């Protein structure tokens, strides 16, 4: 069975900021700021092979043809609510990108993802989708989001998370082997409640101060 490509972004700045985010006593404002910063750094790696086109510009000295990306062909897909923390940093790097939203919550008993909202830009078949969710734990939310996203037939799909558990990688990779996974770290595994260990707790609660 084919498996997804898994890219661990090991840049020292990414790893440094991730360590700070893991700390139990990190304040909500500090956690939010670090998530914004780390998402900007990860955006550079995720978009490394984005297609470019040549346009004609004029420098102070002469005309030339130079490459630009078409940000409007990129769609950041925010898995609500925690994906919002990734979104701002990514948009700082690719401000012309469109944004789609998938509203999911995890049933606390079954750990199954339940959808409550779905909205994508038009003409997804012409666009490259980058799905954002800080935690790839069981993988059920990521699988459910990508299941729905594929109904819109985007040109390509990538999944980006801050932390991943082996169980989540296996679930997403086996279900959608064509979707590469980008993460800052692969942690040990899941506890009995489906949380990543050692992890950093619930990313949404820590980001919005609801823990």
C-alpha cells in the first residue's frame, strides 16, 4: 500500500519555538504569538516548490522578466477552530491566497470527527489546497476534512500540522496516500483520550484561553 510523503521541518528556529510552545506555563498571548511565528517559518518549507511564472517588470535600470507566484491559486483550508492559529502566519507569507473553512469537532466519546461547516472558494479545480490543523492526533479530523475537500477537486492537496502522532500519520497516509504531510515534530503517540504525548495539550484551548 502506498504511503504519504512525510516532511519533518527540522529548522532550528522552528524547533526552538515549538519547545517554548510546549511549556505548560506559557501564557495564552505568548502561545498565540509563537504559533503565528512558527506557521510563517513552516510556510516557507511548505511552499518551496510552488509554481512560478515570469512577468515583465522594470527595475531602476532596465526592463527584465522575473518570477512571481500566483497566490490567488493557493487556498489555505482552515480546519476550525485551531487551524485559525496557523492561518494568520501563512497569510503573512502568501497574502494573496484564498481561504477555505472546514468546521469539525471531535466527539469526545467516539473521537470521530463531526462536520458542522464547509465553505471553499470557487473553481477549486484550478487551485492548490494547503490544509491547516495544528494537531494530527487520531487523524480522523484530517481524513474527514480531506474527504470533503476532494469533492471540490482541487489541483493538489497538502496537509500541514505542528505536531503529529504516528497513529494520525498512519490513518491519514493510508486513507489519502496522495496527500503529503508537513509537520514540525512526530511525537511518541496518543494517550487514552486521544491526545498527543508528550504534546502541548489542546492547541485550540491554549490559543483561545479556554483551557
